[in-house]
């Protein structure tokens, strides 16, 4: 992302009332294996940021991304 880190962008999303409740999927290459535990530890070192709803590792597996989006949409739908 030009001029901004993904962490900063994520923090800004969570800090604004208009975007704070939008579900977020973090696409990460931090571990190379998609280990969400490592990514969560990394985010915790960046201040008090609430965890995202999901993680998807790089390189992106199309099926995994689609399944993850579907799960979040179903979760949102069930909340209504």
C-alpha cells in the first residue's frame, strides 16, 4: 500500500465510528504459512488493536478466501 502500512490502515478503520464494525479479513505474508497466531502476535505489538475477523495467508488460495468471506457473510446474516 502506498504511503501507509496495512496496520495503520486497519487501526484507522477501527478508530472511526463509521467503519469500526466492518468485518476485516487480513491478508498476510508475515509467516508465509498463514499462521494466524504469529500474525495476531504481530498485531499486538502494534498497540491496542482489536483482532480482525479473519486472516488469509499469502499467497492467496482463492477457495480459502471465498470460504472465509462466505463464513463472515453468514455470520453477519445470522446476527440480523
